[in-house]
C-alpha cells in the first residue's frame, strides 16, 4: 500500500473511532442530553432554542447519539464513506455554530476542532483512495 492510501486509511480509521466513541458513550449514558449545549447557543439562538424545546429534545438527542455512532461505524468499516462524511460535515456545522460569536468561537479565532473535522471529511470525500481496506469495494450495487 502506498503512503497516500496508508495515510487516508489511518485518518479514516482515527476519525471513525473518534466519532464512534463520542456517539456510543452518549447512547450508553441514560442521563446524557444535548439540551445544555444547544440552549447556550450564541449564533442562531432561535433555531437552537427550538431544538431544545421539550417536544424536540428527544429526537435531537437520538439523532445526535446515533448520528455520531453510525458515522464512526461506517468510516471504520469502510462502507458508505462519502455519505458518512457528508453527514459528519453537517453535524460539525451544527456543532460549530452555537459556539460562534464572530469572529471568535469557543476555543479559537474562527477555527476550532469542528472546522478541522470538516476539512478532514472534505479530504476523505475528495480522495479517491478513501475506500481502501474497506468493505465498500465488496458491495456491488447494480446500476439501473
């Protein structure tokens, strides 16, 4: 395996593990909720306040927990990598915006870990070697 494939493989596995672990720990913790995080939104506070409403918080938590977990699983297994990466980008944007008080974000000046994750997902999407050592190459979908 050449260096490019090797690097993308390790990057994909690392980000996959990071997301899987972040998700599964939330799934397994019956007391976990995203409510506190989203209620403190500095940007788009009306939207995030709506997400934190008692009618919405359960499905928001479900999507958050299982979104992270499934993004991680698909990246680790090497299945539906592009779809998982697009979902990861969307999730990271939703995580980034509440902490943004332009031009500052919770842990930086414009750039924090969420932007780095978005760039990693973008790299995985654009790199044609993202599927190496993954199960996707064994799944043959018939084109109509």
